[in-house]
């Protein structure tokens, strides 16, 4: 497991007439921050918010030949709370959703698969970001 942490300046702005809850807006803002962060580190976006009966995958990225399933977690209380919010059931659903994505995208099925977590803590205009690569390797 590789862990990278840093504070990243990133400003998000609201849109007039946005009917999402503040949690949905914050989640979308956190995903945008995570996407930008991963792209700056060389990963390429393949899909976002892939949804199926098993749940949703926030970001599907490519890191070289590796398909990276990325779960983004945001907590104002801090990165540690964001990390601890991913329980066994969530990890199981992410694995199932990844298998469904590969069934629907057979050209990607032969690639190595990795599960990463981007945990974001603090305020979104000055977030603290922690990237855990291969976060579920022990399971």
C-alpha cells in the first residue's frame, strides 16, 4: 500500500439553481479535486460515476496498463475519518461493481486491477488529500 498526502489548493464554486444537497455538492467537489489530483500524477480518466446494481464507482482511471478503481471520500473532520468510512461491505460492493464494469468493457478485462482511495479532509477550498494506492490488497 502506497500513501501520498499533501495539502492542495483548489477552489470550487456553487452554481445558482443547483438542487443537489450540500453533501452531494461536496461529494462532487471532492471528486473533481480527486480527479485533478490523480491526473496531475499521470493517471488517465476512463469513466466517472459508473453505476450498477452493486453501487457506484467514483472514478475509473488508467495508470499505465493498470485499471484503477478509485473511491473518493470526503470528511470535513479530517482524512482519517474519510479513510475509516470505507467498511468491508463498501469494499465488497466496489469489487462487484468493478467486475460489472469489466463485463461491460471486455477490452479492459485483461488489465491488472487496483483499488485506490482518495481521502479528502478539511474544507474543499484548502483540502488535505491522502492517496492510498492498492488500498484493498490485503483482502
